[in-house]
C-alpha cells in the first residue's frame, strides 16, 4: 500500500486548490510552524513540511523558540498566531519538551486553524463524527484504506498504541467507520493474541518491529505507522508480508500521507476563512 503514490495525487489536488484560491481571491494559504528547542529530528521534519508547502504553492511562517521556553510563553505565541488573519493553519512540532504542558499548548490553537488535528476540540469532533480537522496520520491512514478499497465497516481493527495524536484518534475514526476496535498498549496482556484476531492491524507504538510477522492473520491488512532509526517500522515487514493481504512499507507508506493531509487541511482552512459559511 504505497502512500507515496497516493500522496502525489493528493498533493496535486492541494496545489490546484491553492492556486485557485489565490487566483480568485488573492489569498495564499499559509501554514505557521512552531518549533521549541533544537532537536535535530524535529527541525528536519519542519523543514520537510516547509519545502513541500512551497512546492504546492503554500506560504509558511516559521517561529523558532528556545528550549527554555515556558508553557505560558508558548501559549502566548500560539494565541497570537490563532488571532492572525494571515495565518490559516498552525503546526506545533512535537515533542515540545517535558517541562511544557503539551495539552495546554495544543489547546491554545484555535480549532479553525488546527490543521494537525491535535486539540481537544478536534478530538471531540472526530469522536462524535462532527465537522473539524482530523489528526493527520489517522486521516492519512483512512485515505489509504479508501484508496485500496479496504472498508473498515464490520471489520475487527486492532490499534497498537494509544497516543493522543495517533492511536486514540485512529480508534475514534475507525469507530465512525463502523469497525469493531481494540486498542492495545504497554499494559495489554498477550498482544500477539489480539493482533492475530485482527482483520486490520494499525501499528503506532514507536518500537521497531514489535509486531511479529507470525502474529498476522492470513489475509489481514497491516498499516505500519511507526518510524524508527534505520528506516524500520513497528512491524516485521518481511514476516508480516507472508501473511498479510496488503501492507504499508516503511518508508513510503503512511509518512507521505501525513504531510499530504496536513497541507490539504491547510488549504481547507484557508478556503473556510475566505468563504465563511
């Protein structure tokens, strides 16, 4: 299941919509990125998103804050961006440091600009099936499932991981698609048994090759949302491929769709700001 190929189509549509909005209204969709500290991996991710934005005709505004930035100072920055009419989407690159209240920081982003789908309001919208922005990686996974004609309705989906920006919203979105969802985590007993019972396995735990190939049921669909050093996912790809009907590679699977959804939702936000309903 090649997310990089689907991302090209998604990105082409995003670029078209961004150009149409600029041509018709003089509005250039703008994504503000906020980085706290000097973590090399986080800085790389931000630059990657900024480069892709430029390629698709979106503007970016980067705010770089010192590692010592307090929660209150970060909230002030996010409040200011939320009130800036020239900013349409806000991305707070995480992690932000253990001394910062990450939930307070996320919730300082106004929901209409929460194009990364990280606020409590966005999670509520996902859980209740209401309008709002979806968490980008779970939304990208759903687009992959749709593209490859995998219908979650009636299926048993096992989500391994319960993070507030991946595992939990993934479970909520799958429930909205009428899947029966099991969420596994570090306290789950006999993880192999739960995985073996799944029609759809979504690995989002951040531990290299935690999901063993022999655990996968014959004909299951496997989505590996993990990325670990050495281009290794959370699933034993070679072993799982012997059993799975379909599986995402790492890299080239979920990752490209995450960025594609982020930028598509930034254009969505710009369109809604330009033409409020």
